[in-house]
């Protein structure tokens, strides 16, 4: 009986989170690059711990649009990449709940379902395509094409970091005119990003070729995060003179999203909002 109740709750939450009232955009009209899998809807991962809806087996990457009613405040958009250790996507904790927060502060959100499990090359292709596609349709959503950012959590934070440092790398053959546009995000927020360094010396992973032209970045992590701290990445940004704000909070662990009751979860949204407002204000001043 308990398992049946959990299943019913999951179905209800899934329906609520992925309401048909939100526009869903399939990233790849034709074949998904580098994939031989047949496209099909993502599968619910059999784990509901922490009231988290998890999706896996993503073969048809999509973005779901969450327009802000206050978009005139910023005319900005952010692509949200949930985490899940590259095994699944924590779609409510680090996806739809983040979209709701972004909407409240006047930012339209695009929640990304990128390829999992263990499709890191494919996931970079997905987020690059998503940035280009959203930039191509910016006027439709009253978005400034120069105010498109990314935010990612855990594995999604790793993906967002790769998007912010690999925009000059052509990772897939052009599909249409959309792929002639830049896939450089205008800013990036990395919340407890996962695995940006490796080894006992915490050497920066080679998938993050930091350059001076990388977009401004906001990094937040708790000091007791078992995954580790993104200090190597922060130092590389510092060396390249990339605008950066790095916060190491005393405690909070990992995987907290913005849910109440966790000190880190309650701290980062206010800091991130202030940082984004300054970034967007500076962009307005340059226009």
C-alpha cells in the first residue's frame, strides 16, 4: 500500500511540474547528434527520497519554458540545469522550484532536460543548442538576446561551467540557421557544482578551458560539501581576470536546492539575486 501511495504521489507531482500550460521545446528536430537511441519520453527514476522527482533515460532533450510575469524588470532568461550525478535529473528540487524563484525576480526560466545517464558530451551539445535556440527566439519571449544566462546544480553546475568555457568549441554539426548563433551564455551561476577538479592536488579538469572572454560567474558552495569545493576553478577564473563572485558558506552539505531549513539553501538565492541584478544593470549601461 505504501508503494502504491508513493507512486500516486509521484504521478501527481509529475503532472503538476510538467503542466501542459508550459511550452515544451524539443532541442533536436532530427537525429540527436552522437546518439543512436530512439527518441522517447524520459523515464521516472525509482527513487523519491527527499521529495525529489528524478528523471533518467533522456533521449529526446527538451527545454520547458517558465515565463515571468515581471519580465519587464530584467528582460533576462536563465537556463536551469538540474543535477543528479549524471545518472538522473532532480527535476523539482533543482529545476521547477528554481524556475519559480527566477520568475519571482523577473527572469524567464528554461528548465533543461539534458541527456542522462552518463552522456557528458551529449549534455554539452544539448545546453549549447538550448542557448542558441533561446537566443534565436528571444523576441517571442520579450528577452534581450544579450541577457541569457545559465544556472546549474551539482552535475548541472558542472555542465553550466562547461557551457561557460567551451562556447568557442563546435561540439556538433550545424542543424539549421540557429546553429550560426553564439552559444556563449552571458552569465553563469554554479551552485554546489560537482567535480570541477580531480586528484589529491585538486587539479582543474581539462574540460574547463578558462579564458579571459568567459562570461561573469557566480559560485556558491558549503564548506562541508562532501563533493568538494570549486576553488581550482575559482582561481583559474581569477588568473584569467574573468569577473567572478565566489561564496563558501560554513555549512549546508550538498544537494539542498533552495528549500527552507538548510542554512546554505536559505543564503544563496539572495546573494545570487543581488549579483544578477548588478550584472544585468551593467549590461543595460552598455547598450
